[in-house]
C-alpha cells in the first residue's frame, strides 16, 4: 500500500474563527506537500462550523499573509482568520 | 506605556486606555514644527443599531510586525517624517473610547498630515485585528477587509 505522509498542525484561529472553534487553535491533519489553501480546506472539513466562511478565510504563515499556493513545512506557525477589521 | 522602537517610533497594542496628549508629549522634539493626530473612537451605532461596547482582539505578534511594517512604509514615503506613534487598543471598549491612535511628527505640516493619514489607512488594510460589536439586542462580528499587501 502506498504511504501518504501527513502533517499535524495546531492552527491558530482568530476573530469569528476562534469563536466558532471554541478554542485558540484548530488541530488538523494535511497531506504532504501541504499549501495554505490545503490548510483552509482541512480546517473547514475538520471544523464544519467554519465552512460557511471558507471563501473569505485568510492564512498567515510565520506571521506573514500567505498566498494560496504557499508551501507549509513542519514547524511553521500557521494561522487562519477572517478578513481584518482593525481601527 | 509602549516602548520606543529603534527608530524612535512608538508601536504598541494595549489593553489600557490610550491617552493621546501624553503620547504626543513623548514624541515631540525640537526640530518638529507639526504634529498630526488621528484617533479612531467607538461610535454609538452600527447603521442605526445602538452600540453598547466592542471587543477587540488581535493576532498580537503578527499585528506588531505589521504595525512596524506600516511605520517602515511611512518612512520610505516621507523621509522627513520625524516620529510616529501607531497604537491600537484591545479588549472591551465603550462608546467614545479611543480604539486606535496615529501620531505623525515632522518639521512641516504636509508630511505630518500625509503620514498620519497613511498610517491609519494602512493599519486598517494590513494589521490583523478583529472586533465584535454588542448591541442592546445581540451582537455581530464587524465585517472586515482582505489585506492590501503593498502600500498604495
């Protein structure tokens, strides 16, 4: 059987995402190689309460906004959150 | 009180009330002839619905990183900018409390005005902060914007 590598991530969640998850992090498994978009998919699959927000969700990797195709490596700090509303 | 950055800017997230006059006093030094201050304050309504208070939260390390980026962008645009304060309040804020303060000082007013405006506009489009607004009869997460990665 072919082996599939997975990465386990504790994704930081903020704003409405944190409220919907009910915790500061969301634990997800993504297949390797992983991207920012794959993390959003995994979060929405494993926390279906976030799925309605899927199209608007943003990803940060190591405290920088990440494009959809940004590769995710083991050890990266990954965050998922809705559009920003400071001010 | 926020610490001073290597650039002499004041960059901070704070749970405590923001006292603009004391920040201005800390920033102004002899070559400065102009100080522009912007305070964002909590409005008493959202499209007519009466606001009781707002809860602000941030992704703090990233928010500080982005505030420093806004300061660096302002300096790149305005080499004669003297000092900047970029301070955002977090936690529960009531009507008329200051949620965000931008202060820009410069030898002359054009730079102070422009850098102050740039600072608040960039904070709103770059810094990861969210707010939940509470009314007499319910609450909403205030609709946000997608970040604008490059300065205008």
